């Protein structure tokens, strides 16, 4: 992985794990957030909803096994629907393509962490990484999971 992409990967991972502003700030920044492991999902959901209500922000929370997920409820203006939908489809296409390239080398790419127009993923078996940046053309897709076989 190129050094500049490695630096961004580390920064995105650190921000995701540290959540410097807390879960609610993470929700406002990223548009969605998952409860940390080990917290009561119902209490976490109630806390997120209470903060959103106080700020008059529409959120949706759901339970997912022993965790919870919160997401902002956004309304896309009619004149921007096509652009927003196209960008989401392109992001999905690029991420699926990168994950498939990694799978061809034996890696397992299950989840992505998104940060604005960047996304990161890691093989849970060998920790090989992928970094994707979508706000330039062509998108940046880099990482050892795309080049080296999984040793596991």
C-alpha cells in the first residue's frame, strides 16, 4: 500500500475505533453508527434517540443481535435523487469489485468502514488491508489484500 494511503487507512481506523466525539458525534459525522461491543443495545439506542430529539434531528435505530445501529433519516431533494443514487451505486460497485479481487487471492472481506468518500476494509484472517477513495476519477483502490495471497 502506498504510504499516503497507509496514513489515511490508519487515520480512518483510529477515528472509527476512538470515536473522539462519542457515538452521537460519530452518527452526525458519518450518518450511521453501531453500538460498541459490550454495551446494552437498548440503553444505547435510547441515549442516541434522546440526543437526536434534543437536537431535533431525525434518526432511526434498530437492534442487530447483541448490538444496535443508528442512522440519520435524511430526505434527498427531488432534483438530487439521481446524483445521490448514482453515487451510492458507484460506491457499491467499486467496493464489491475490490472485495472480489481480494477474494480471488484468498482474503475474506466482510465489512467496510466508510469515511466521507473513503472506505477501508481488512481481512480478518491475515489483516491485509484495502483502501478506496471515490472522490477522484478513476477511484483509488489500493492495498496488500489486492496484491498478495492470504497466508491463512
